[in-house]
C-alpha cells in the first residue's frame, strides 16, 4: 500500500512538473516572438515606424501595421508612390498613390444607358453597374451615373475650379488633386436617382438599397461616414467603386475601407 501511495505521489509530481515546464517553455517561445512580425502584412523595413505609431496612437499592433502601410503616420500627399496593379480592379488610387498624367485605362467603354451620356467606364465595372441598376429598377427605384472616368486634365480643371472659392485645405477634403483621383481608373462612379441632387443621395431609398446590396455586384461605398481619417475625404454617399464581388463582400461585412483591405490582403501578394 505504501509503495502504491509513493507511486501515485511520484506520478502526480511528475505531471505537475511537466505542466510547469510546458508553461514556462510556452512563455519563453512567446517572449522570443516579435509581436509585429506575426502578421503577414508586416514589412520589416517599417518596423520602427510601426512601433512609433503604435506608441503615439495607442492602436493595436495589427491596426498600427495596417495604418502605417497605408501611410497614415505621415500627412497626405507627402510620401507618395505610383499606383500598382494598373488595369485591374485591385488598383488603389488615393492621397498616397497616384497615376501619371498619361495613364489611360484599358477596356474603357461608353455608358450608353443609366446616364445622360458622355460618360465612360471600365467595361467590367460598366456591365456590373448595368446589372445593379436593372436589379434596383425591378424594385421600383432608379440609379444613374453622373460621373465616371475622368482624365488627368479634367481633374486638374475641376480641382483648380474649386480652389477659386475654397482654400486648398478645404478643397483637399472633398476633391482629389490631379493624378490622385479614383475616377482616373475608370472604376469609380458618382450616382444619383435622377430626382434628388446627388449631394443628398443619402436621404433616398436608393441609398438604403445600395448599402444593403451594392457589394453583391462588386461595388463599395468608397468614402464612408466615420472613415475620413483613413480615406482622407469627407463622407460621399454618392461615390462608389468597383472592386469585384469577393473584395466588396469582405469590405461590406467587416465595415472597413478599401485602403485597409488593400494593405492587409493585396499589397502582400
């Protein structure tokens, strides 16, 4: 009986010791892992910037990495780069990523319905919009494109026009500088319902429908309310961007911006 008790005691002691060892081993492993490098979108060359930004803002490590990858640790239009993935619906054009003056998108076609004419779009985006416009029409509503592709020269005229009445700081909050406009890609549309001015599109039933359904056709609300610090633009309920159904669904379901998606899933490819 005594031997059995001793054996049980030894087994229990051994089990506890083993658990303690494994826990300590686990802690040692964790301590040796760089908490920044565990994310697939981590870039070693930016590590110091991640740390400085995280300490300054208090954001999580994950969000700090994404935000620094976007460029949000620096002012808009300061550290800019030419946009990559040209002529794909994964292209990102914003206040950190530009298109050259001579850029012209492939597959640009006329929008011959659901607009007042003189509008062009990337063919895939145009066809997707047609499908979406037909779907909403079946429910007794109407959407149309009032602005699509814009050339560098067109955006320059538009931007300079705004500067005649507003300061550059104010204009930058609602209009892109030439070369930095998403409309240059041929993948973005401004829309209305043909009745109420586009600036009030958010009060329409069409807007409510778009919030629930646009992603099903590959479109996202590009500059949503509450995301201004990420996108760099005021809320634009009329501005939609074609990104494909899979990307649009993820952005919609997770309530994030295209910038956040791009630097978590696309830029690392």
